[in-house]
């Protein structure tokens, strides 16, 4: 047989700590693994100290015929490498063993006797979900973090836009950078735009660039941020904070995949992948008229949610060790006193991982010995529970009064009515061909089909001259034209930008084209 793709896949490097050889021998028979077996925990700890540990996954037996146990080795390893997957093995099923394993940073816990196929499956799953380049702060053995890393690895190789949701301080930008680093665009730049900080009077120049002399102060040509991301990735950070007028300009650039610098008529094509991040509930922002529905569909093809730290408290010790090494002066070894860790584990961390790192950074600055004591943590850490309650209260959506609720319902009905009319006109213009209609709308085919289903629109109704007429909003005026006519696609700007109130719903939008045929 000639060379196959499998021949070029590097084997998974396993390190097995067990004073009996059968686990290592069993794994060694699988050609997917390269196994190193060690029966002396002290020797393994020395290897860790000397930086000689080179493996993809560790398998540690807890109960060894030695003074040291697998727990000692796990604790020692986590001080130097918080992210390498570690599977703990034991014949004991007591909850204390399991809890201690999770608390010390184990990735999985299996009870002996172990079925070979189960151990192999766990190793393969962990290796597939383990994170690779520059991901040191996306560590964690919690189920939510393992799933997040799995999705990042899955989504990174796809060309579609990704919407990253998460509270402030959870690490949304790290997720975006990881998606870029694992993609085939990694050699091109990742250009980040803080959407909430874009000034309206400078947005054209910032996003699309300008030529020399285009306006006062334009002394040189500037390509613009979208052009800088050509062949790379565009990160739209805090997209939920972008003002509505800027959303329309951005949408058109993303649809057409081309930019025109200020001061010139020359159009430049851009090839980029879009990643958006937000702490804002975009569905609620759409309901309030603060975010464009069409831009939401453009960005929300693939979706990731970064969990808050309070939902993965088992990751706090590992993160704390990571930040200790990052901020320790001159690399001096520091450890957390158990009482310090207890205080950290009792906090709700409303500022998430960013707040935890800040607390550790302060502690390393104040600590003069080798132990981080409770008094080295910020003074207000004891009040974190109350602070969290305040954050929850401040961020909880206000209950609308009756009049506002009526207006909001009217707005939803207006948007739904408009979307039905809009989708029917696009389908009529495309002669019932979904792929062509999706192209006109500037959406991918799957999202467009989803919209059709949501609004109960059957593409068959628009084929072979069967364009429906007299059917609700679509039957009035030009919406009933056959596909051969040159239909004008309505513009959702006014309805979605809040330019028309519920009392104007009957008039409908009539200007421009945010979603227009290209």
C-alpha cells in the first residue's frame, strides 16, 4: 500500500506513571500512541523540574507502591504546566478521591479495572480537545472549558463568521486569537477593532482608509483596518456597542467584500474572515432597536459562549498557578497558602478571569516570601459576594412597564411583517432559487433557508411564474411581481434603526438598500 494520510500523522505521546507495566504495555500496542512508562514518581518529578517532560497526555496511577502518590506528581506538574491533560487512575471509587483529583487539576478520573477501549477513547478525546498554540490562559479541566476548546478546534478550520458571547473579562479576545492561530489564515494578520470606540466622524477613514489629501490632516495614504486584514481575520470586538449608523456601513462592506478609501473611486477587494465578540445580549438589542437584524444574521453563523468564572470554579487553582508564574518577580517560585485558595474559591469573581489575574498580580507584588497569604489578596475580596449581587442587579434587564411592552410588541410585529415582505420580494426577484435569493440578501444559504422556514415561506410558490400575490404584505404593490420583473428590494434600515415607530408600520421602509442585489 502506498503512503497514506495516516502515515504522516504524528503519534500521540503518552506518559504513563504506574508501578505495574500492564497499562503501558496495553497502550503501546496501539500504533496511534508513543508510550513512555515510568514507575518512580520521584524521578518523574525531577524530569518535570528539569523541563524534560515532553508528552501530549499523561496517565497517572494514584495508588503507587511508594511514599509519593499520583496526587503528589499531579500537584507538582500543575505548577509547571497547567494545561496538559492528565487522566488519574485508581481502584477507589470514593467521592473524596474524585473531588481531590478535580480540585488538583486532573482532566479525567477512571476507576480500575479499566476497559482498554474506554481508556483509549478518553485519551483520543482529550488529545482532540486539547488546545495548542498560545492558549495558556484558555486552560481549565471543567466540562465547559473542554467543550469550548473542542468547538474552537472545530470552528477554526471553517471559513464562516463566528460570534463569541461572554461577560466582560471571560477571555473573548483570547478565544478569537485562538481561532485565528488555528486557522489556515494564521500567517496573515489578525486585526482587532474596538467597535464601541469608533468615532462617527472618523469611521470611514478608520475602517476603509483614505488617500493623501482626502481631507484636512490626510498627509499620507492609509489602507484602513479592513484592508489591513486582507487574507487574515477581522475581529469586531464588542460589536454590540457599535452605533447603528456604523453598523449599516460595516454591513455593506462585509456583504460586498470590498472597500473604497475616502478620496478615491477605486474599489479594493478584501478577503477576510470575520469574528465578532460581545458582552451584550444582541437579541435584546435587536428588540430595543439598538442592533441590526441583518448584521446579526451576517455575524451569527457559528457561535461560541465563553463561560463566566463562577461557572467553572474548579479551574480557579489552575488559573491561579498560571498567573503566579506569569507575574512572579524574576521567576521566583511562589505557592498559594491553602487559606488563600479557600478565600479565592469562596468568591464569585464578577470580573471573571481578568479580576482573578489582577488579584494574583497584586498578591505577587506584596508577597516577600514564597507563600501567597490571604492578606496579600485585595482587601475587598471578602465582599465579592455582595459585589456580585450588585453586578447582577445592575445588569439585570429592567422590567418594562405596560406601555413600553406594548410598543416593543408592536415593533416586533412590524419587523416580522417587514421580513415577510422583504423575503417574498427577494424570492420573487430570484425566481424561487434559494441560492440566488441568499446571494441577493447577502446571507449564506443555510441562514436564508432558516429565515424562510421561520416565516413559513415556501420557495416552490415563486417558481415557474407562481409568484404569489394578494398574500399579506407581499401581495401589495410590487411584491407580487413575477421573477422576470426588475423588483426593487426594500431597505430595512428605517425599521431596524428605529426611524419608524409602531404607528408608522403601515407605511413601511422606503429608502436606500441595506441589503441590495450585488
